[in-house]
């Protein structure tokens, strides 16, 4: 994901785990936790120019 954003011109690409995030359905939450999936927020600066 980082590489894709950087290759398309985005800069300062960062990620952070979102604490306390819960999926809407409990079954989805259970499946995600079983696989160790975390909710991650990505931020980056949009490329400038044409």
C-alpha cells in the first residue's frame, strides 16, 4: 500500500492502528480478530500539479 501511494506521487505516507475500532457486525469482528486484522488509518499528502 505504501509503495502504491508513493509511486503515484503521494508524499509523507503514514499509517496508524485505530484504537478501539469495532466492525459493525460481531461475526466480522470475530473473524478479523482471529486473523489478527487491525483497523489501519492511512494518511498522505496529495500530489500537486497537472
